């Protein structure tokens, strides 16, 4: 497996599932140290803590799990079991080496998640709903695998919450599919970040499936 220094602008420019797989295959070996540590990445911590604070419990599906950053925080907070899903097999391989996940599920969310309906009591996603990755149309796949009353904690890049249709989609879902929707804005990076995106923020959408 090749490795390449993670570049945030390359990630933000992703347009297709094939682009995503190619870039994250290159990133997988150096993602935690080369990106998360260097940029003082904190979104996964905010997302996991929000999930737990809202009463979230396992079994949990970690959507766009990547190398397992959010799952590791969840496990450290006593949440489990946790399954990981991602479009990148290379990222999932890295995640499974951390011994925090029960199962790894390769999936393109736009095509659905190959698990039985209502498999999870919780769904978390950190850093997946952002530039060029996935739009709000993927949310239906997450509802399908969630049990009634399941707690969600999804981070959505604040710049794209309205522009890409997430606000409208969640508003429609709140008419009968989800309840107790709340939004909290958090910094994506910590004080040590120095890149051009150091001040970017995300909205953590907390809600429950009806």
C-alpha cells in the first residue's frame, strides 16, 4: 500500500467514489500522524462526546470511520460494540488494527449499507459530510439501519449545511422520521492548527430516529 502526505485541499476536491477510494488509499498509512496530529484535528472528539452526552449507546455504526479516530474516542468513553463503515478498504484496514471495532463494512453510502434494517441503536459520523464527499441524500441509508429511538450524532461542515441541502433535508425528516433535532457548532481543529482551514467549523446534528 502506498502512502502520501494527506492534503486537505485534495480531500475537499473529491467528486466521485473512485476519487475518494484513490485518495484515501494513499492517505491511509499516514492519516493519523500526517493529518490528524499535524492539524490538531478535534472534530472526532467533539462528535463522540456529543453522542455520549445525548445518551447514545451501542451497538453503534461509525459512518465514514476512516482510520478509527472517532471510534477510538467512543470506545474510550465506554461505548460499544462499534462497527465501522467506509468506502476505503485501506482506511478500514487501519481502523481494524486498533481493536476497537466489532466489524468492518465497506460501503458507498450512496448505494446503501449492506446490513439488516434496524441493526443499530446509535449512528455517529465525524468528517464524512463535508466538501465533495456526501450530500444529504445519503441520510436515508443511515435511517434504514437505525432502530427506533436510535441516537444520531453527525458532523456536517458548517459552510455546506444549507448550501448542499442538509438544512432542508433534516427539516423534512423532522416531520415524522426524526425527533429532538439540535445543532451545535464546534471547531474542526484545535489551537495548534496552522493551515488555511484552521478556523473551519462543523455543525453536530443530534437527533433520534422516530
